[in-house]
C-alpha cells in the first residue's frame, strides 16, 4: 500500500505546486478551446468569453500554451485566447501578475502577422468561355472545365471581418481552346462562425489579370481581364492545416484582346460559377 499512497502524495504535491504558481486570466475570445495535450490535437472542451480562469505561470510549447486544471486533470489553453490586463486592473499589480502580462504581450508580438494558404478549386466554366467554345467548335461543348489555384494572404486572426489579397492562376480548357488568367486580387470577407470547425463565409473581391493568354490550336493570343465578384461558401476545417470548401460566385468582368492579330474585341458580362476545392494552410489556422 505504500506505493499508491506515495503516488497520491506526489500528485497532490504536483497539483498544489501548480495552483500556487497560478494566476487569474480572462478569456478574450468567443470560445477558448481546452486541449488535453500540447499537440493541440485533442480538444476536450471550451471556455466562453469573459470567463475568469486560473492558469499556470510557466509557458509551454514554445510559449503558446499555459497549463490549466480541468476536473482535477492537467490540460492546456492558448495564451493568445487570454488577457491578463483586466485582472491587473481589478486586483492590483503583484510581481507575478505583471510578469504574466509581459509574457502575454511578448506572445502577441511573436504571433505570425499574416496567414498564407494555397486555395485549389474545380469550377464550372464561365459563360464567356462557353460562348467562345461554341463559336470556335461550332457546337455547345459540355466537356469544358476550369481550375483555380490561389495563394491567399490575410491577417492571422479569427475575426468576423477581414481584408485579404493574393495571386490567382485560373485555367480553362475544352477540345480546342485553352485560357490562362494570372493576376492579383483584393477582397473583403465576413465569417459567420470564425471560431468553429464549420464556417459560412460571404465575400467580395476585385481582380486584375494582366497576364492572360488565349490558346487556339497552339496559337497564342494575349488578353487582359479585370472585374469584381461576390460569393458565398461553406468551409469545413478538417485540421489546422487542411480545409474543404464549396461555394457559389457571381462575376462581373471585362476582357480586352490586346493582341493585334486577335479579334480586336472587348468582352464584358456576368458569370455564375459553382466550385468545390480545398485549402492547404502554410501555418496552423
């Protein structure tokens, strides 16, 4: 019986030591996730915004996590989800609490300022491309398809509203035609559930594709495309690094044929696109 008794004493000593070194903090996000280990792969619950929690003083996982006791068990919470300034204002400024606030501020400064991902989509071909395909091929083409690869950069914050930008590479093809559009874009996005695994997003974007090429039977013609779009999508977060998505987008565009040997046309119109794809995140979201 000595071994179990010794184990209980050691555990009590460990928890009491952790509690003695603990400080109060306030949850500043809508839901602060609690994890069972430092890999952040095993969430066990969450704490709502404004809730006061008692956390350990020693940072773990390169300064991004703090220990917390949940139902008598050791767990972890992100320091970026907490604030210590409100606690300092309400309870005074102990030496330890000041140090916790300093560590929090240091963590905010260390947080990567932008979030980057590769956005890959399979899209229904736009109406203008289908019309060109019909004129050139002499028939309506049901086999045309479109891809979009996008490198997106935005603030690394889980907020309802955010501004983002990046680079688009769009590709369309049918039996005889290939079309490449390459250029930058800038957008504004609203997320309905930015903290949840399943998010619904609405967005509007402006785009400009100065490096566009229209290939007809291996002959290249230069074009330029610009315009704007609005859309909505459903985003499912499989992991911090991988997300699935599906959505609907409405485009308003103008395409100029700048090659002197081309048609000399200026196309304008509206397109409706359905798409599905996935995101690969360069850093954990």
